[in-house]
């Protein structure tokens, strides 16, 4: 579940400025609670730091955008460069051994940037406004993400998507990914979304029709297990902006993209 700004800010403060903590009570990167009861980092100052990190500006249509010259963009460029080198090497090795290499991408703030939503709603979450925002299908790309999707595909690596978006949001997700140029394997066999009404059999330990008890780690880890064990792929890399996107195994390497705006447990 998505947490409010007050929790997210403390949790994600370490994502800014290369992992430095902003206050005695700040949470560490992989946890959702603070280590102490000392006064936490001031929220107003943290919002300013987040804006500086993204280089946030409103465009001519009043939409908040990240700057391609921002620290955020530079962090993404470093991750992208490392991922490309690794994918090239891992893909060649997998093909040499007769394996089927795959990469898995989260969608929200891994491929599609939600900064405008976070700014407009002061880093809080509401299911109705979020659904409306997603369904507009006009989010910009996370810098470098469409190119990385295309790069993996060009290396003979099968691209999968593993997202917390609901099945009802599939059309919007596909349309938005097409708009940003990540038009690779956008069919239902490669894009896994939450279907709480009719969950897949491979999630039977935490979900049955009409009853969903899966944590994010169970859902995403279980989906990756399905990709490897049932579909026969070797997941060489898994990309996400949340630690819950990455925990749970079934990936040779994980890439944590920066996101200081919210926390998903």
C-alpha cells in the first residue's frame, strides 16, 4: 500500500544526495519506520529538497516536470549505464548456455513518472484521484526508461512488466507506455497487473478469487517466480523504484531507481 508523504518523506530521505540521512529520526533505505523518537527532518525543508533533487518546474501547461539536468536525472543516467553494460554481458552469457534471459520492470516511477501527481496532492495518496491520474495515460517517461526497455529487447532479452496497477488500468498503462516509446511486449502474457477478483493460481498462497491478502513482496516475488519456474525464463535483472519491487528473489540482479516521494510496503 502507498503511504502518506509524512511517512514517505522520512523513509525516502536517504534516496536524496546519495543516501544521506536527513535527521536523527529518519528511516533507513529498506525500512518503513524510524530508528528513534528524535525530532525528524522538517517536512517543509524536505519538500524543498525533493524539488531540488528533481529540478521540479511547471511547464507551459502547468504540469510539473523533472529537469533533465537534475541530480535525479544524473542518478538515473548512472543506473542506466550500469544496467546496459550488465544486460549486454548477462544476455550473451544466457544465450550461450541456452537460457531465455528476461528483464522485469515495475511501471509507476520506474517507467512512468508520477511527479506531477505527487506535487499536486502534496505527496499524499487518494485512490480516486490516483485512478483518474493513471487513466489519463499522459505521464512522462522516467528518464532513460523507454530506451532501456528497447535496449534489452534489442539484445534478445524478453521484457516483462510487474506492476501494482490494477487489471482495470491495463488499457491506460499500455497506452501510456506506447506514448513514451516503451512499446515492447505490452500484451497480457508479458504485463502482470493486480487482478484481485480473479488472481492467478501461482498466487494461491496469499490470494483466492475475491480474497487478496498478498503483500507487495509476495505479489511481485510470486510473479517473478512464475516467470522463471513456470514460463522458463532466467530473470537477469529486475527494476523498481521501491524495495518491495525488488525483494523476494527470482532475479540475478536488482536495480533500485530513486524515488523520494512515497513508500510502498
